[in-house]
């Protein structure tokens, strides 16, 4: 048996780093600014410990472009390096100075970003040659210059730099000249570095001189003239080093949260409904702010996503895994140094910490919703239409959220009353419990098209919910399996006496022979492929014909159409099937049976059937035209 060490040569590893380590070449700027930020944070931390002498001032990072020379410069005023440190941190690939610093000062919250020691080499994705001019903060240190053309060969020599810190000069290669455009750099700074903890300067801008108040004078005719406002040139700081999520909730008011939302989403003109401030330091570190936007039925899940940061460095807006699916319709920011990322910091790695963070976020959202409901129920009810999709999706997908939802999930009625679960059951249990002891919850999905069915239920003193979200079929299916002795039935699923069956049985005016004869006549005039004739003894005042859609079949079709199956594959392709419920105690039905002429009988059936279809919004096109024509003829 032979053992040994695997040897990786610089000639082999450099092409991998340059071409394949990062999925997108634009990442180079984020990585180099992150290194500059780490260098500055190190200096500030050492200064607080007394290990960095003198006044460090208010250090910043500066980005410069020179299109003629094809150069990009990243300049910081951080700890800098001496020749020994350059050999250690630059010439040793994958040796992280940031990681070493964090380990040395592990008891302090340094905010250091780097981990893998590879970020610097992203420069070679866009540069044919890289220079480093650097001087350590240590007293008496010699400034040095390092240069490399992307090969394993480099030069390191003394230089006459006098300022503390590091300046990296990228000599941009021909196929990356897009990064020499000012608008492109601004775009990248805004995307990746908008909230970095150290001020980042990119050029200058003109602003009003705060010390100057324009003077207004009057001429002889009394006409006023105001002198122009004086302008001054200031550094253009492109980032906000102290974003709202880095502060304590006690330091912020409602307007601060709204202002930060506008900063995150400048093209969003609607205010968020409310926010949730995340702040935990055990068993993991996580901060952030999540906003509940108004959710419309045509929400675009690809737009205005939650942004994931690591120590204020933008990582991605793909938060799948760390944010539960149902909350990915929210907006805002999550920041955690404990989120496990791949080497290029471009996506999450599978890790137990991710599940813990996801569970924490779910719990915090649920707690916030409970608090909002308790503190101002009326305001919560007013927001329900805008947030119900998120909450109902959460009830479906997260069992713990489902359990907590009993304290805030609302069940609105068609009369705009709102109940939580226990209140609803208490309200309806006496009147809406069937002969088998099951509480039946009636609901409508459309107040207008189902109005006659709703009215029939209200005439019985029943409460009717309005459940009209796209996922309601899935939700009530879960409710029925999670709760004991309850069932949901849409008001048009059957005639009202069959929806909630009581002990009393109505007697039909028609004999068995008359009912058989009636059914034969009806089936010869009603399309069998769509409608099933069902004879029922009901109140004589109830409609003669009622069209219903069986609850089970309709629900299964809806569930499969909206995703999630329902257990019967292919049901969404089945044609719609309906029951034609015929009230054998209605006088018109008796007239149909006893009419002697086939033509008149057919006309009565057709007119009554079309009226039933019209009430269900099932009469369209040529059928509707014929119905209107026939109706006019009847009243002549």
C-alpha cells in the first residue's frame, strides 16, 4: 500500500480560479471591496484595543476608473500589509487573512467578511495584470508593490507609498472593458455594496451649499429676483453603512421602516402593510427586516425578492431553503454570518443551520401575526384580503405555522364578519351540526354567481363563509383532515337540505310511479353527458330546478388545477359534471309532469332548466340568445 500527499501546482489551480470559481465575472468588484472592508474593520478593531496607534480617522474605500489607461483602482485606508504579509496572504492561494484574524479575536464581534482566502484572485477574471501598492499600519513598516499577470510568477518590491492602507490596480483585459464604464460600476456598487459597513466613494457630486441661503432682492418696480443657489462638490458616497436592519428595533419608528423599504425597492410605490424585525444572536446570528406587501392575485414572485446578505455584503436574492416557501412572497433583507455559502459566496450550501434559521423565521412571523391580531384586531381584519394568500399558503405548507394560525387566521363571512377558528365553531355548532354530529361549514367562492344558494342558506339561519383564494380547496382539505367532526361544503354543492342533513324527512307530493315518469321525461330533455337528474322532496317554495356541482369532484379538479393533485391524476381534464336537483314539491314540477302536449312540456322543461343554468352563470352564447328570445315570446 502506498500513501502520499496530493500535489496541486499553481499552473493547474490558476485557470480554475480565473475561469470557474465564480459564476459571474462581475463578482470581482464585490470581492475586492469586501477585502478592503475587512482591512478597514480590522484597523478599527485594533484601534479600540489600542494595538493600532494614532487616530485612524473615518476611513473610507474609494473606487476610481481610468478608461484611457484601462484601469480600475480599489483604494482603502485599512491595516495594509508589509512584505511578509503579502507573501502570506496574497502569494498563498486560499490562505484567509480574515479567517486568521477572526480566530485570533474570536471573542469579539468584528464583522469580518472573508472566509476562504480566494476573493482577491477574482480580479484576474477581468484583469490581464494586477498591481498592489500597500503599507502596513505598523510603525516603521516599509511600503511594498506586488505585481502579477495571472501566471504563477509575481514581483514584490519596495515602493515609496506613504499612506496607510492598500491600493489595488486592475489593468482590464480587452474582453472586460464593459467594467470601465461608469454606469456599469455604479450598477455593481448598488447591487452588491449598497449597505457595506464602510463608506464607499465613487467620484464626486454637486449638492446645495448648506451654508448658503439664496438672497432675494427687489428692483425699482418691486419685481423680486432670487440669486442662484450655490453648489459645492462633495464625495459621492454610494452606500448606506448603517442600514435599518443593523439597528435595534427600539431605535426605529414606523417612518424609519418605511423609508428603508423605499431604499430597498425604489420602484415600489405602495407602502408595505407591516414589517417584522429579526434579531437573534443564539444559537446563530441573524438580523433582518421582512415586509408584508399587498399581495394581489397576479403577484410576480420574480420581482422585488427578499435579499440575502452576509455581514452587509449582498449574496443573492434566491433565498430558497433559508426562507420558507410561503414567506418568499415577502420583501426585505436577511443578514447572517452563519449562513453556509459555497466558496464563491453565490449560493447556499445544505446545512443544519439553514433549517434552524428557516424555523426561526417561521416562528417570528407567526408571533408577529398573533401580536398584530391581539393589539388591533380591526386593523388586522382590514388587512386580511391583502395577506391571506401568504397565511393560507403557510397553513398548508408548515405544520407549526398551521398550529399557531388558530390564533390569527381569519374566516370571513359573506356579511363581512371575521372569525378565528374557535369563534367560528362556537358560532355555528348549534345550528349547523347534522344528524350524525358533524359540524358543517358552508362557504361560497363568489357572492354574485352563488347568490341564490347563499340566500337559501341564510333563510335557514346558516352562516356562510366567503373563501375565494386560489388555494382554498387545498386548505379546506387540510382542515378536514386536521380537525375532528367538521366538513366544508360549498353552498352550490347540493340543495340546502342536503348540505346539512337533519333528522326531519320531507315527504314528496309525487308517488313513486309519478317520480319515475317525471325522471324519464326530464332525462329525455336534459344532456346526460353533463347533468345527472336528481329528484328531491323540498319545501314547495324552493326553486323547481337547482343546478349543483358535487363537492368532491369539483374540489379534486380545483386542487389538481392549482397544483398538488388531490389524489386523482388527470381529473383536471375531466369535463365539468353537474346535478340537476328537481324539487318534486314545487307546483311547476307537477305542471311539467301533468302537461299533456309534448311540445309544451319540452318548452317548460327548457325554460326552467335555462333559468337554473342562468343562476349558475352557465348560460352563454347561442343558448343565452335563444333563452332571451323564448322569454320575450312567453310574456307577449
